[in-house]
C-alpha cells in the first residue's frame, strides 16, 4: 500500500467528497475506495498499455 500526498484545489476536493457522501455516505474507507475507483476508471479510459487496462478491469471487477 502506498500513501499519496497531493495538493488539490479546495473546490475539487469539496465536490468529490460531496459526491462520495451522496453516493455512499462517506463512511470510513469510502474516500480511499472512491479515489481508487476514479484512478482505475482513468487508467481504463486513457492507458495505451493493454496490460494496464487488463489489470484495471480485473481490479474493478474485484471491487464489486
């Protein structure tokens, strides 16, 4: 597991948290899970690597 530190615009983080809250309730772990889901979706959408897309597909299936 890796920890990521990033500076994000306040409004973007606020909106992201609002979406998570409305969708899941923002229980412990919901932020991490939603961030991972967003990253997996980004990989699926933009990666040119077939192996990265396959990994993302398998990971997304395991999340459900």
